[in-house]
C-alpha cells in the first residue's frame, strides 16, 4: 500500500516525491469509457493538445445546510503525479474501443502523463460553497478530460462525508468525544477507509477502523462486542483468576471472588436495593475476563442481556474490584434501547456507587453510546437530556444517508483561450465560463461575507476598496462590499510547465485543524440546522456581463407556434 | 491488482488457487479495533481456540421490498483463503493495543490463518430473506471474530446494490438496456468498482467504468459528454473532412458539407418545417467530428444547447450523411429535461426522417436517457409513456439512496457445542441460536414457499412429507407445508480441516444468470413494488422450542416496583 507523502510543511514543494493514491485501485483506468472515446475523437480531430480549463464544483450544499467541507484533494494530486498507462492498460483500452480506431492513438496514450497539467485548488479542509471552483484543472484537453471521472469520484464522497462529520460535531458540541464506527456498514472496503479519513478531517476524534489507523495515523478506539459476552457460559470458565495491582506491589489471587463479593455488596446497598436481582453470570464472567486482560482499559458493553438489571451492576462490581487494585475503569458502552434514559440511569448508578464506596471519580465514568445515531438523534438526545460522553456513529454517518451524493461536476470553461459555457433549461445547471480566480471577502467582525469569482486578468479585490458583487444569474441580486480582508481561494498544487511554486500537501492533522478553525470562523446563522442563511457567492461585474453576453450568443432562438 | 480465480466450474475445488481480494486494501487489518482487543482477551483467558459458530444475516429486506440479492461472497472467500498477518501489520497492532499486552499474544497472531475455518454459504446471486444465515462461519473463536467486520463490510454493500439493481431491472422491464453510470458519484473508488460488479449481477447490461470492465469483464459503454460538444467553436475547426464509405469503395472528401446540405434539407421538409431554426454550429461541428472518429458507433449527446431545436436535427443530419456512406448511426442520449416528452419528440423526428428520406430503421434509432434516474422515475416514465430504449443510471443506483445499508450482522450462535443467544428488548434483534441448516421449500407451482432453519442434527425436510414451519418468535404463526422440492441453502465453500468437498467460486456471468433465474422463479406478489407479500421464514418445531427455552434461561427476571 502506498505511503503518505511527507513533503516539507510549507513553501515550494515541487521537488518532493508524491506517492500514488492510497487505494491501488485508483489508476488511469478508473474513469468512464467515454473519456477514452472522446480522447480518440479529440486526437482524430487534431484537437487533443488544445489547452483547456475545467472547473470542478458542486451546485448545492448537502444535508439541507449552507456549507460544505472540501476534501479529497490529496488523492487527486497523488493520481496525477503518478499518471501513466501501463502496456496492459493500453491493450485493454484498445480492446474496448472500436477496432477501426487507428494504432497511432495508442502511441499517443502511451506518451501521456500529467506533466503539462496545472491544478489550482482550494486548500483541503476548507469551508466551501456552491458554484465556486474547488479545483481548476488546465492542460491538453484530451488529458484533462480523462481526469474528470476520477477527480469527481475522489472529491464527491470525501467532501460529502467530511461535511456530514462536521455537522455531527456541530450538533454534538465540542466537549463530546465522537467515534467513527462505520466500517462494517460503509459502501465497501475503501468506503470504510475513506469514511474514517474524512470523518477525522470533519472533526471526529477517533475511528474503530484499524486499516485507517495504520494508513493515516488516526487514533483508534474499541473494546468488545456482544459476541464476546455471549461466548462465556459461566464464571467457572475463568481459569487464571489472579491480577497484580496497578503498582505491582501485590497480587489478588482470586479477582473473580473479589468481583462477586462486591456485586453482592452493591445489591444490598440501601440506595440501590431492588434496582436489580440476580445479574447474568455469563456476562459477569465476560466482564471479569475482559478486566483481567485489560485492567487499565476496562470499558464494558452492558446491553447484551439487560442494561440496568445486569450490565451496569456487573460492570460496577468489576470496576470496584479493579479500583481496589489501583486501576481506574474507563466506563460503559450502550448499544441499544433508550440512550437518554439508560445513560441517566447508569449515571445515577455510578454516582450512588461513588457515594457508597467513596471511590472518587466513579460517578463521572465515561458513558459511550452507539446504535444507529445520526444528526437528528443527537439533536433529540440533547433536547431530552442525557449523560453520554462519547458517541460511536456508524451507518448514517458513513453512508451519508441524508444525502445521496454531493453532485460535483467538472465543466469546460475555456479552450484555446476562448471561454465556453454549458447551457441548460435549468438555470442552476448553467456553468460559469472563463478561467477564473476566486476570493473570499471578510467583514469587520472577521466573518467571511462573500466569495467572488472574477476573470483571470481582472485586478483582484483589495482590502478597504468598495467592490460590487453580483449574483451570477440573477440580475437584481447585487451588493457592495468593502472587505477587511481578502483571501485568494485557488492555490497552485501542480504547476505543469509554468514553473510556479507549488503548495505542499499538508499532513492530515493540519487539514483537520484548518477545517475546525474555518468552521469556528463562520457566522452562526450560516451554521444553524434550521433555516440557515445562505452564504453569498458572487461574480465581478465584468464577469457577470460576459456570462450573459456568451449565454445569448450560444442559446438558439426559439419560434413560438 | 489481483486476478480472478478460475477454478473448474463444478465439483471439488479444494485444489484450486484462490487469489486475494480484488481490492488490495482488503487485508486482515480491515477490521474494527475491538476484534483485536477481544482476540487478546480470548487468548488471555485461554478461550481463543474454542470452537465457535457465527451466523451472518440481515434483519429486514431493503428498499421497502420483500427480497434481497446475496452478493459479496467471493471477496470474503478470497480474504480468508489468503488470511495472514505481515510483520508490519503485527507491529502496528502491537502499537495500537495497551503496552501491558503480553508479547506471546503477537506470536499467536503471527501463526494465525484460516485453515481451520469452515465457511458455509448460500450461493452468491441467490434471492435471500431476513434472518436466514447467508454465511455460517465456524472456527477458533478469536480467528472467526476477526472476520466479522470485513465479512459484513464485503457483503453489506454488495448485496444492497445488487438488490437495488434488480429492483431497477424489475421496473424497467426485460426489454430495456440498463447501463450503470455511477462511478463519479459512488462512495469512493471501490464504491464505484463494486457498484459496477454487483449491478451487473443484479441484472444491468453494462457499465461506463473502465476499471470494472477490465477487472470483471463487464461490457463497457460510453460516448461523449457536454464538454466535448462545448470544446468546439465552429465547423471551421474540422481540418480532415474526408470519410471513406463503410465498404471502402469510395471516399466522401467533404463530409462536413454533406452534413450541412442534409441539415438544410431537413429544415425545409414540410413535416418538420418550423420545428427548429438555425441549430448550434459548434454542436454540429462536435457531432461531425465525433462521427468522423466513430463512423460505425455514432451516438450523440443532444442536450448541450437545446434538444429539439438543435441537438436532434444536428444528429439527424450527421446520421443521414453517415447513412449515405453505408454507416448506421446508433442513436442519441438525453441527459436533462423531460425525458418522457423529449424521447417521444425525438422518436417522431426520427420517424419523419425515415419517411422523408426513406432510410430504413431510422425511426427505430436508439434513444438513451440519463439524469438522476431511480426506481421511482423509471416507474413514472412507464406510466407517462416514453420512447427510451436504454437507461443510464448513476447516483441513486450506486449510492443506494433509498436505503442507507443492508444492516448485516454477525452473531455468535454456538460455542464449544453450546448454543448461544443474543437478547434484546427489540424482538427483531434477538438472534436465533444453534449451528443450523436451512432449506428452501418449493410448492406445486414451482414457486419457493418458505425457508426453514433447523438444528444441525435434525433430519432434513423431505419432498412430499408434511412439515411444520414455525415463526421463530411468534407463537401463533405456523403452517404445515408439503414441499414438492427441497433445496439445502448452505453449501460448503471452505472446509477447514474437515476434508469435505468445497464448492467452486462461479464466474461472474454465472452468478448473474443465477440471480436473474431466481428472480424469475419468485411468486409475483413477493416482487411487486406496492405492498409486496412477505416471504415466509421459519424454524422447525424443535428449534422453536429450543430458542424459547434458552431465551427464558438467559433473560434476567425483572422486579416491578
């Protein structure tokens, strides 16, 4: 498997080695067949080397929100930094195209790489908005066209799931621990691995996915499952019952008996008496055995049989026995039932134990919860009141159930220095022509106010100058802005043959930090879940005029009958 | 990338070589961390070699339907046939577990493979139902536990998307061509590749995904995009205008002029006059150029500017010019707008051309449609009436928007010959204990009637014998069945050390054929989209009694207060 690229952190990175994509299945063949038929047609027409500019952007923020996190850039850069067809791939393409295609075309394909392709992009982990190019790719039309499908594939899901993660973080609040538990429900192996990576960028703290931990250095979390609990039949199964104390000073020869004695004590505590009767003994055996294996990391799944009548008391008995040996248990995990109610009941139980046994901190033991959580259930739990400290979130997070896809597109905006437009009866699908620059303008309070796109050769907006920002398609929507800060959004990641300095690919942690910081800088009304205010995306007055000139020029004039 | 396994087609396949998983990222580390913490706890308790049986099954059919297609088995078999930790993986696991874990555990991990693991499974491509094990895995508990996450990951999405494809096929009908166009919107690279594979199993005809075509031999389809059309500025760009006739007998020196002359003729045809004015000339240039590259495979995307006023007339002019040279055009693709209306208008246009120019077959040219299609839009198109021959389906198909996940689970049902049950307050989440066999019973008309699970040592149901089938959890639901045919569902795919004969892994085409045949055999009321009848899933009388005995035994008795 490919290693992570480790270029220097800042400055010109053009000399660094960029490894191939994380998933070895990402190859120049990971594209739609029509990219090759078009490449042939371009080549046949002698157009293949025409210089083309494509914009990659999306049209609508996902999840009913007004913001998106941009992710997936590094994998795109890795692909083009290593873009080259193997002979085996060439011969497969040849087999897949009509036999009438000329052989010289395959010689052309053999020679293709992306050394003449320029890539400008917004920094990965940024907060981004519809219509503003996330990536601008410039190069020979036939080559850049081949990149459409893999680029869109690598960015669509990455950005969608990072945004989903950021939304979950927003609802859960900063103080909660968020764990991504989606591997088993993700859409295939690298659906799982990508989910772990991009949820981390979006603000999650850790993952259960070991492969993702190894590939990306994401913190790992996990304890045991129901199967572990049900694999035990009775406490008699535990053979080696001894446990050394935390400081190594003494050994408890029968840890199981210690646990059983404590369980009996708990049962007869006045404050808990009647809460539970006989607990499940195979569960008690499983917990005891798990504690013997991980005395410093004892976290138990307590809902295999019954949370309050079995799991929590069994856990407390084991945790108290550990405490007697100087170990501090971690807590419990709930994976079913009414999480608000059960977490509050468990908290009360812990607090009663703390009081009765005088074990400091016992009342504050960690309560983790999982089981089909999503943005809505987190919100509902907050409203109800709960005692959960950590959420393990899987299915709805990683499959992005609330939104099928981000719907990124890759549109030709210029060829041979001629701006191009793609029309549609649906105005939201009309593309914004021209090779463009884009800027984020910040207001007095430090919030971003508006993104503005302008033609490549227009003078950039300046701090303190009054700038007219126009809606790209709606004549009546425009506003003057005097920015307090101007940030150019597109940065050079591949300079092609231009010799420009290239941005480094930042470390995953830095991408995550950027994401978290940018989200904090957003004006709160853009972020709220109910009826958020749309962030403004605009074009310069000059670009506005040009769009509409080109539009009229290309659209056929109808004849009413 | 791994090659496909090519064992003999029938009989004992135990001697064949099984290659690793298609995606090299599928490794023994592609699992949840808790599988390793549990493995350590099992090992520490001396339980790691206890013989355990796990069932992999789902609880509810997806998409509001009453059937599911089972897929993903081959990738699971490939994983375990090659299951072995590398030293690098071992050292990563060591880093990820608490430092207190004993070194000897890593020696144990080093020695692990799946040579002692038995896998029984339903044949891939079969129609399957909730609660009935799709896969039964038996082996040392610590090893089998490690397989939980990757098995569920590899089967969940595969089965979900195959089912989604089958449902799309059902609505579209047998006569339509179904093309999977989802790569760019899929959840990452192998979301795309898996979607192509499993949609093919579910009844799709082809994919646009070249990598999937190469890996699995799936037929490829594709033509050109809007960008190709907008990359042309005017017909003057076409340099080499000559085209040889299909039989090679003559050459048209100026194919562009021939096209332009025909376009002019079409415009003044009495039956079409007034339908369109001047068409977009850059589009005409693009179509002409595409036809020069692919004279025998001319299929044009006609909605870049305006379908009826520009795309269709331009297409017809090029198609007629090709026809004059003995080439038969393929047709058009619509990618926006009202597909029902536009396809009917295009059909009328084609028929008018056939009549006016006397070109046989022109009226029947292929009309393909794409643009955010799903089951519902296909259904709506059918109801409205349309003239589409082929559907290109992407986003909603491959992301399975209508259903987040299949929700497969992997539950311990027996350990050391002791049946185990997992309880839950939600009855649908209670697991069915025991190592089981399962059978499909067929009725007089050849339809499958009921699936029945029974204990491993019970006598199997026999043709012509009266069998009591009981709902596993609902006392009052039971029925007698006299099967006309009995099919044992679980077959041996990995024999472990038992020496049993193993099933071969069938070729993809055979899996697809099985799927299509099994769907045809289903009783129509199970298949209908609105209020389908649930297919019956049952247990034997003996197993029923045992489940309820175990349930009472394990559940704690509450105390009402």
